[in-house]
C-alpha cells in the first residue's frame, strides 16, 4: 500500500490507538482528532500528530481537517461510557448518536473541502433485524423498529451509513465491527463486562439463543487498514469466523476469566429488572458473516474465533 496521510477522527479511543500503531508501523503519517487533550496524549506517544477538536463544530473541524491534508479519513467518533447499564442505554448513547449523525455529516463536509480521497466509517454488526436466519450478510436490513432503548441508536447508525455511502467526491467504506474484545475494551480481562460476569451480573437469559459476533481489537484495526486500499468499497462486516449463541460463548468467557458459570434467568424477569434491550441481545440478536471482507479485501482475522481469543487475546 502506497504512503498515505491518514486522519483518525476519534483517534484517542481504544480502536483508534490500535489503528495508530499499525499505520505508523507501515510508515504512514497519522493525525488524530479528539475532544480531550489529555486522552490524545496516548496517540501522540504512539507517533501520531494530535489535534483537540470538537467534531460537532463544523468550522473548527473543517479547519483541522484542511490543515492535516489527509488522503484518507477514518471516522471512529464515539462517546461510549466505560460501563454500560441496559436500563440507561438510551441516555448513555445520546452523545455517540449525535456524533454519528451531526458529527458524521460534518466530517464528510470537511473531508470534501480538504480534498480527501477516501472515507472509512465505523458502524456495528449487531443491529440487524432479528428475523430469518441467525447469521447475516451486509445486505440484511437494520433493526429500525428495535426496542425503544436502542431505536435512536439504530437510526443514527443508518443515517451515518447513508451519509457516508452517498458522499460525493469521496470513496466510501463502512465497517460494521462486531463486539470488540482485547486490551482496553469492555471485554478485556479488566473490562466492565468481564467484571459484571465475575460479580454474577451477566446471566444466561432464557435459552441464550441470541447470536454475537466478536472481533479482537487488533484484527479490527487490521481490517480498517485493509479498507484504505484501492479495492475496498461499500459495506463490510468486520467479525471473526465464528458467530455464536450466547449459551455457547458465555460459559467459555467465564472459564477464561476464572469466574463462576453464569446462572440462568427467565426472560420475563430480566425484562422487569433490566428492560427489553437486555433480553433482546441475549435471546434474539443476530450474528454476522465475514465472507465479503475476506473475499474482497483478502483480509482474515488473526484470532479466527473467540474460543481462541478469549484464552490468548485479552492481553
């Protein structure tokens, strides 16, 4: 891959930092934008230029992007809290939803003004409508009529994707990442989801039919680098080779963490305690296939399955 100037919006996050490492190792020039000067220090220490900038401020963002003169812009804008509560999901994701809608529009406009060639944007692979088969390709519809706690977030994701895919003068790529695990994530050995499992607060709901697709943080970054190449275009699921039902992966995660096996709880009780969102992700959520990205970009995950990754990839 030829030399590139890459701008990462949201580069102070865990995926952004992993991306900086891989891009710098390959010899590319990297600029990271973020709201927090303190959090940007980590990206600077990894070799990136850093700029404190509010993506919701169109003028400030445009000036920052024009100064960086990027060939490729990577949109990793999120504001997800370190610990999530199913009951407070809508409140906790409000800032991220706004970054995905208004921030996404601002970034497209700034990229066009700066003459960028390509825009790669973060989306998610676990918002497919829960109908039909358990494993979904990129053509499957998103769950726009999801439970109220997540409906605004699905709409924001759909708007972000549409904004990117219809952007004039930019080569668009949308990456739908699976659930991230590995150092710095909620599914790290010291992450909040792992802590909840250790405390017995992550039960098996119903029969655990819901399917999850995972991706190690380093594999997600590697796929993002691949998406900057000339062959990439459109929407890709970025997940490992083994989507799995909750009843299969949750006990394995508990064993890897040295935690007790999760207890089973009926869906009606969990709905009362934590709301319908908590039930839906554990009982009806769909997994995703990585066939398209593996075929078109000749990418494959280093951790091909969460079975291996939960044992060796937590850091």
